C-alpha cells in the first residue's frame, strides 16, 4: 500500500500544480467581469492593467498561484526525468518572471509622478516569461512523452501557437518602426496578450499532466 501511495504522489503533485494554474487563470477572468476592473478593455489594455486597480491583490494572487503551480509542475517533471536541463532553466525564467511582474507593477502613465525603472523591469520580465515558457515546452516535448506521440504533438502545437501570438506583437513593433506609429495601437494588444497567456497555460498543463504507466 505504501508503494502504491508513493507511486501516486508525483501524479497528485502534478494535478495540484495544474489546479493552481487553473485557479490563477480563473481569478484573472473574474477581474474582467467584476467592477471596477470590468471597465478595463480586454481588447486594448494588457492584463497587467489589473495590477494598477483596486483589485491589485487579486491580480497578484493570481500570478503567485500560476508561479507556484508552474514551479511544482516543472519540479515533478524534472524529478521524473521528463524535463531536460535547458527546459528546467527556461521554466525557472518563466516562474521568476511572473514574480518580478508582481514585485514591479507596470508604469501607471495616468500618474504624472510615476517612475519608469519598475515599469522597465516589468516589461522585460513579461517578455522573458512569455518567450521562455513555450520554448521550455518545445524543448521538453520529446523527453516528456517518449511513448505518446499524440501528447507530444499537442504540446508542440500549443507551444508554437503561443510563439505565434508573440510574433503578432513583434510584427506590430516592426511595422511601427517603419511607419512611425505606436505599435500597441496597430493590434488589439489586450486580446493578443490574453490569447497568448491562455495558450501558454494550456501548453504547460498539457506538458505537466500525468502520463499513464506502460504495461
């Protein structure tokens, strides 16, 4: 009986990590429907805008939950030998990036006294996190699912889709550099960022989901 319980422990930890990811996502979705944050445009305003609202603590809690769930998921994968070293490093950057986003909110441009140092760290951490997670999933797919080609393909498709969302932002930046326009006005930035965040969380959950034993 003890051996059976020990065998189930990694699976239970993985499910706990996925549950933390899901709860963090639900809290962010909740901010989009409750006042006063329901007035924040989901198409034009980034998710970090919630960190400047009266519900800042909910936003921070959501990110901490996602960071904790991610850390648990990556730790279990590593202990199971399903996570290459490079993917573990990329996963650590993703997790640390989320915590930096919490520690340094985005610049509040509505506040004339706002300083840009914290906002710069926030932007850098956001880019690092959003890029590192899908790369970690791509690097891990073969090792994580050596005997499950369908799950391997699913993880890769979700990771590529996440990078495709980010490519939309890079494309807007490139166009803006050539035309002199504001890049964040060229695309529905809030919608793109939310799509990217959701796709990345699903990709991580797909990677972390327990695998069945081969008989």
